[in-house]
């Protein structure tokens, strides 16, 4: 869907003028408008955006501040990346894979072996991502989640699973990121919004579904209609932050440094936060009667290899050969063709 943005942009400009008129005594301070995929409060992933805003507002007093505008109540989730490119607002937070339609391979950090998925500001991989996004009019800022294997995507089912082979022929609801793994497993990927998962799994319309457990799994009540969680993490998940490139370029060097310092702090915070959130969710799931299925070492290795290879095949198909080769080198993916 193409965003003209006229009405939304007019509303934001009006709000900006009001802010400026009411803050004449701090005219040098820049206010950035932030929109996110999920509302701040109920979503742990949205807490990445909230923590970023709070740190910028603390570090940037008198220099730069962030004003939270809203989430899908302001702009539909999948329209937000294009709206950011068009300058409808300044700062965005949400799931990294939401950029796949605008920045091919922009979420390749899902395959990252680093504790911090993009390895942090100033690293070679971080600068590689900055370059990918800049080509599309976006300034990549950062990705925060748990350490490798924590805060990740998992498969939940109503059938027992001992290996990838058990998925063959099953109907599995997927997030776009997991479609490639499900297809490689010879299962049928089903696209449904999160709001439809409960009824779909309860009525047997799907046999299972994928979801990053740390992100409010039990708030949706899925533990009451689901039997198993396959205890094999896939990819990185978490939340990322980005800016409109022109808005970034218009910031003073001091303001830019403040934003990057805030990114570093949020990335350091994310490891413990996502680990704790995931552990808390699994405890509630087990209390509701769900069973966490532990795969054998051999089956776990196969599961991980199928997941990594399927996603890498997708990235190779959408990235330029040069970018794919560089990503493979930076992420040490030599075991993948």
C-alpha cells in the first residue's frame, strides 16, 4: 500500500509547530517524532523503542529529544517503513524484518553470531548495515535483543516433534521471516495476523505457529490452547531502531553522538531484559500445561542448519551478489553455500 501521507504529515507538522511555539526558550533543542510497530507498554519488543527514547531524552537535554507519537493507531504497521522514508516522522522502532520490503537483506542480522546482532556502532557489520539502509533513505541505528539463542523465534505445536522431519505436511502459521524454514521443512506456511492465532490453533485450522516467546506470548492466551513448545531457538528477533536519513543528516554532530550512545546503552540493556522476559514467559507456559520439547543433539543441529540455510538462501536471492558476499564474510557464514 502506498502512503501519500498528506493528512498524517499535516497533523505531525501541526504538532511540531505547537512544540516549537511552546518551547521558544530552548530553540536549539531538536525534537524528533517517533512511531513504532507496537504500542509502548504491553509489548516487550516495543520496550526497545521506549528505552531508546528515555535514554536520548536523558542524555540529550538541551540538544535533542524524542516525542512518542504512537504505533499502529497512527500508521498501519506495514506502512510505517515507507512513511519513515518519506519523512512523515523521524524515528521508528519495531521488528527488524519489517524492513525486508524496502531494504533487501536489511534484516540479515537475524543470522548474526554476535551477542549484539549488529555488533554495535562502529563495527564493520554495523557500518555495512548503515550502508544498506542509506541507499534507501534511512539511517540504521541499531538492533537490541538477547544473546544468541535468547529472545528468538520458536515453533509451538499441538503435535509432538522430535526432528524437522515431523513438520512435513503440517500447516504452520508463520511470521514472514520463518516462511523459508517452514517451506524447507516441507510444511505449509500459513499467513495469519497475530490476532487470529488463538482461534486457528484452538480449532485446528493450523497445527502450530511461530512466535518469539519473549514477546508477550502468554498475554495472548496461546498457552491455553497449545500443547508443545519446540525448545530450539531460531534467528535473533528483538527490536530495531531507524531514522529518516534527512532527519539524521540535519542533526548536529553532538546530537548524532547522543543517539549512538543511547543505542549502545539499549543494546547492553537488551541481553538481560530479553533473557528474563523469555524465562518468565516459559515459566507461565509450563504452569498452564505446555511442555517444552528438547530435541536430541543430532536433531537440534539439523533443525538449526535447516533454519539457517533456508534464510540464507532467501537473502542471497534478494541482495546483490556483492552485498551477499560481504554479509557472508562479516557474519562468518562459510558453512552456508
